């Protein structure tokens, strides 16, 4: 079976005495699932021989860490048109349309999820990869969704996610004349949302919204508490006319983060064409 080499190095004095398991976790930063798979499939070798994960390394030994080259895709691959914002060997970033779910949370959901669509796209490129969403958006929210192409990248991004700059666009009811911050806890947990008005028309205001925490429905809850609920938010604004079937006017517009592999600063932007922002 063909294997993908994750790392190959000579044991330095600093690594001598450490166990193979410790090196996989602390030095190579592999996820628990990856570490288990490396060990289970005989992917931890010293001087060409498979070793036990608790074996201690000696200075000068040649260590090779590998995984089976072909990964079994863990989600169904189904066609779904994707708007690709950015892609490289580690990341796939797409602009999710409103009304599309990121992944299935209930059994027997027939709607094609964004994860399934991403798996199909990668499969069409000849890549057998399980796309792993690093975050999620509500069904009604459009905008940026970042997929990691490996468990290791997903873990690195998840650890760095609190430091990522996350900016949304929201159209709300009423006129908001000046910006501010909302720090009302959500379900007993700290939550912080900053908002800035950028345009007003027809009894609504478009806001640029930055979140510093990631509570469920944070923007929708905080703006409703402010007295300016998001247009189309029938959950937190009972006065909206559901018969209009207007989409939720909330869009994940910009993410600024450091690339998990190269450290390069990335600014990801998703156009919000169907909201006229």
C-alpha cells in the first residue's frame, strides 16, 4: 500500500530519550486520530523498522512517519455548485449560499450539505480527501466557510480560531446612527460583538459586525437585544413577515488569519451579491 510521508528526520540530542508517541504529539503536532492511525498502520519507523509508540528514540536514529496515501472519505460526495474563494494543499475556502447547511446534524436529511459538495469537488479533482469544516454558519447565513484538508490542519486552525478576525455584514431593522459593542452573556457564557453602521436605506441599516467570541446565534441575539434585529430573522424577531420568505440578511464577509502551514497572513473575502451590500 502506498504511503504518504509526513516527516523524516534524524534524532537530535534534544529529541533523544523521548518516546515515539511524544514526538508525534509534541514535535509533529499530529491530532490524536492521526497519531492512532500512524501507529495502527505501522507508520512509525526507526532505521527502517516499525517501532512501538512507547519506544524511546536514540540520537542519530532515522525516524520516518507516514500514513496510507489514500484516505477513506468519511462523508458522502454529492454534487453542489461551489464558489471557491481560496484553495491550496491545506485549505479549501468557499462562499456558502444562504439556505445551504454546512453539514448534516440530523439523520435522513436529504438536502445536499456543503461538506458533501466539497467532498464531490475534491473527488472530481482526483483528491480523495475528507473536507473538515473549521467553523460553521447557520443555514440562513451566507459567506465564508473554511475547510481543512487534513485532521492536522483542522486541529491547528481550531487552536488558532479565537485569534482569527471575523467580520460579518448584517442588514437590520431601523436606523443605527453610531457604532458600539454588546457584551451581554449568552447562555451564561461571555460574548462580545462590535458593530459599525456603513449604510442606511428604506428603514434598514447595513452594519459591519465583528465577533470576538463564537456563541451560537451570537450576532442575531445581540442585535435583537439592541433593538435592531437582522432582517429576515424570524426566530429573534417575531414581527418580521414570514410570508415574505426573505432570506436572513447576514453574511460572513471577511476572515483574517495566519496560514496554518506557511504562517502567511491571509485575508479572505466573500462577495455578498444577493444582499446588495
